[in-house]
C-alpha cells in the first residue's frame, strides 16, 4: 500500500497536525490530543527523532536542525525540542560575516559565546555556517577597504543631516530621510522634491562645494545610489563659480535603488562644485552613498588588525587586500570557535545558476543587496582554495570542511559543476572533506533527479550532507498535500541512505524547527517543517522518522 494512502486511513479526526508537544527527552509528558486513537498512534507514540538513527552502522551520521541563536537560547520549547531530537544545530545567520564583523573590521563574538554556553550544557554540537559566501557579508566594510578616497564628506548622510548640501529653484525642497529609509533600507539618504517639471533642467539644483578645486586635466568618477518615486532625470556636473562646467552625463532614476557611476575630465582650474540638476522631472529623488574620486588616485587602505598597508592602484592590490581580510576573518572566527565547532561550511553557494559549471559573480550586477560581496571577483577561482587552506590551518586537525550549494537536485549540471569545482580545489592542494546539498524542496520536486544527485555526490567519495532540508506546501495545503509531504520527507531520507555509503553519511539537517509564520523572510506561511507554529509534531515528523528508521515505525505500535 502506498505510504500516502496508509496515512489517509488515519486522517479522520483532524485536518493536519498532531498536538503532541515535545519537551526535553528525559522529562517528556505528551499531551493527550483531541483526536482518534489511530492518529495518536501515528504521531504521539513516536520517540524523538534521533532515536531512529542506527548509529552503530552509521558511525559519522548526525541529525541536525537549523535554528537562530535567540530561538535556541531564549525559546524554552524550541530549545527542549532541539536538545531532545537532534545531535547538532546549524545557525542560520548569526555566525556569518555580516553578523560577526563590525564596521571597523573587528569580530564580535558575544552572540556566539551565548550559543556555545547553551549548547555545551546540552551537549549539542554546532555546525559552523558559513565562512565564505556572497551574501550576509559586511559589504560596506569590505568595499571601504578597496574604495578610492572620497573627496566629499557627509555623502552617506549617516549623521542624519544634509550638512554641506544646498538646493534651490522651482519651489524644490530637500532634506534627510528617516532612519532605515536609505539604500538597502538602512541608514539615511538625502531626498529632493521638485514639484513640477521645467523645460530648463537647471531650474532646480542641489550643490556641494569642495574645499579645493579639482585638478585640471584629470578624470574623476562620481558614483551614488539613487531612486525616485517615479521616473526622473538627473544631470550631474562639476561646475565653476562662473557656471561653466564639465558634465558627468545623464542619470535616469527609477523606483528601484540603482548604483550609477559616471566619469568626467576636468577642463578648467576652478571646478569646485558638484551640481545635480533635476528640474526636468516632477518627482522626489533619493540619493545615498555619494563618492567623488580621482580615477587614477592611489589612496592607502589600512586593514584593521593587520600590518598590511597597500596602495590601491591595480587589481593585484585589491587581491592582496581582500586576501588579507579573508585570512583575518577565517583565522579569528575558526580559532575562536574551534573548541565547539568541528565542522564548517567553508564555501557556500559558489556555482552560478545560469552557468552551472562557472562561479557566481557580482561583476555587472546593478541590483546588489547592501550585504552582497563576491570574494571570487577579487581572489579569482582560487578563492575557495585559500578559504579551505585557512580553515584547515586555524581549525582542529580533525575538522570536517564542506562546500555547500542549493538546487543540486533540481539542476544536475549544477551538481556536476560543484563536483568539478571540488576537483579543481583539490588539484590546487586544498582538501575538501564533504559536499552539502541544501534540498529546499516542494511536492513537485523530481524524485528521479533526487536519486541521480545522491548517486553523483556519492561517487565523489566525499562526506555527503543534506544541509538545509525542507519541503514547502503553500499556504493552504490539503490533507493530501500533508500526507504527500510526509511521504516526500521519508523518500528523501531513504534515498540518502540507499545511495550514500555508510562511511560517507555525514548527516541530514532540517532547516528550521517549526513552520514559518506569515511575516517570515524564509518561506512565509509555507508549512514546510516537522513541527507546526505551536511546536506540535506534524505528519511530516512521522515521515522523517520512518525514513531514518528505514520502515514505517507505526506498524509496531
């Protein structure tokens, strides 16, 4: 009989969820749910998740959960469920570069130390996630190290004022936004409102006066983030007191933030005004993070905590700077955590979706988020070689180091691409212990491709880890959907065990303890997990446990 049909026999009393509530395993008292005895047998009589792992025949296997630090440390129910059911946890955000590295480049371990205190007491392991990624980075700090010197002050408006700026004409007004309304929904930005369009673009202008004129004959770059409440035109230029100027060209602002960069060559000795004319459009324009720099400038970049002091003149200098920053980050992070963390996602999501045999890149991308930084654009293809070598150097001798990516079961060429990249990394002398496959699935995920993915990964001889497993349902699942979700969880786990040799089975981590609320940033309202929002077991719990056990556990009740 099909697994889904078997579950339907028991779905007579409730819509979806069993209401048994987990607590710490040595003090579990299951609540008596208001449902038929058969439903209680399906979910209520199941033991904790890790009790179904055959550790004797799977010596390196760990069953894990993805959680947040606050969820684990402060939510008593979630903490009890994790400690009872799982061997280790993976922290979704708070161990990443953007959460740890401060604006001066120093590392703040306050949050992770809270975590380690709690996990040590509970004897729960922590999987390190993640050392090198392109998002959740302190990108503003990283970019500041390689940016040319900015000739303007108060150009990011983070003082909450527009001091140094002036404006006039056509009844226009200007000011600073509320905090949180700047680029990337962070900090402040300058706004300018021109109430009506004018035939003369110079009828409404904003101005910034430099303390010294720019060098005649030199080329300068003006870059800034800009958006408007409707399509708008801006004409920036370098102007003299006699109103002669050198134009940077025309900027067409849209309703989305975009980064623009324009060059002009100075043709007079007294160009000392940055002018932006905006009378052509009746619109409110938002401007942030303005940088005026000499194109052939050679400013110094001093890396915090390092003796390195480099002139930024070439891409080789940028490579040196970013390489040193990577070493500072990985060496300090891994060294601090090594007592508690014995495995890491060293490199996360390297492969491009459209070109799955190539690395992702931020080059040419105009809509980067504020926390995006592509290490590979500065260090090249060997960025992962460096990352793995550093993690190996500063960690424990027996640490397991992984590369991790998503959609490997959806795009088998991407799976092959990451395998090829692992081979490349190792050809350069670094060692990769394992490959993580995230597996964010739905009910329509192709089961044959799931099998093929596991077969491809197993053939590498590496440790294989399902790193972020969830199966989304949508916001209004039917009983059939919930039964199918349970069956899919069981299928994935069974195929992992079937196609991955025992000595390569690092483990399976489910991404999130409970379903996501409607306002979540991750799968909002998609009912993807093993527990519901009230931390009650779902039928998917049964499916996952049956997969670990290799049988329908409930037939023995």
